[in-house]
């Protein structure tokens, strides 16, 4: 039981490049979400999903897309990276009304 | 809107002493709070939670107190150990729809343990 896994751990992009941050969980959780964490700040919600095929925006969704084709996976896509997206990204999952489990994070730098 | 804030960005304590980390919130309707511990290079880890129908909840070496009158909660760590060094976040857990949860985080307090 690996919990929540994220890949890659580190990534450097140039402005305008695209990439996908991967997130997977093996706990059969319906609810998954993406957060970003900037220096000296708490985490802010980007997008979330309450189940396969259902996604919605959090408080900072601009510049990010998500999809949820399976219960296990919830990738986060940056279509055209910008320096303002330099951050640490965390994926989380939980059962309904349950404790949220966080992945180890992806540290992204956009030059 | 929602707002959760911590009182101090850093806290240093002697090993073996008790630590108290404070947090304030603005929404009087808030009813569910969670404390997270984040070690360097890792994701947040659940410590303890409390709902608004309680004033106090205890775990292993940790206690959370909730004062709804002044909209304040605190995390107390007993007999602080080197392994307690981390950033601690309080978060308000909001239920959106269909069980979806939105965590609104405070800015965090970095706890440093002095030998």
C-alpha cells in the first residue's frame, strides 16, 4: 500500500513549456485534490475531483487543467508554464468526509 | 471569506518542554479544524482534528483546544522531542459538495527544538 504517489519529484521548465504532474493513490479514495505551496505560505487548492469523470476548480485554478479518467489517477497539466507557477505541488486523497492524505510533492521551477 | 492565521511564524523550545502553537480563524460558522505537521521535503501529515462541538481533544502527546468565543485554537505538544521539529499548519476543513473537502491553511509555524 503506497498511499499517494507523485512524479516527478523535481522538474525545471522553461516559460511556455507544457508538462503533466502525475498523482496516483491506491486507497480507492473517491476524493482527490491538487494544492500548491509557495514559500512561507500554507497550501492553496488548485483543482479537486469527487470521483472519476468529475472535476472542479479550487481557489487558484488559472493556468492548470485536470482530468479524472480513473479512481486511482489525477494528473495536473500545465499547458504553458509561467514563472508564477514555480511552486511545490501536493496531491491529496481522502474517502468521503475522511482524513486527507498528502503525497510527497513535486518541486517545480519555471525559468 | 475564509481566513485562518497563525500567531507566530517561528517558535523555539527546549527539548522536553511543552510547545504551544496558536491559530485564529475568522468565520464563526467554521466547524472542523485539522492540525498538520510538515517536515522538510515532505507533504503535510495529519496530527489531530477537532470539531466545533468539542472544546478539547487529546492524542498521543498532543492536545488541541478550541475556543469558539474568540475563534482561536491551539496545538499543545507535550515533552517536545527533536522529531517534533517541523512546520505546523492549522487548517479549516470545509465541505463543498458530494463530500469534497477544501482545506484552508494558515501560514504555518516553524517549531525548532533546542537541545
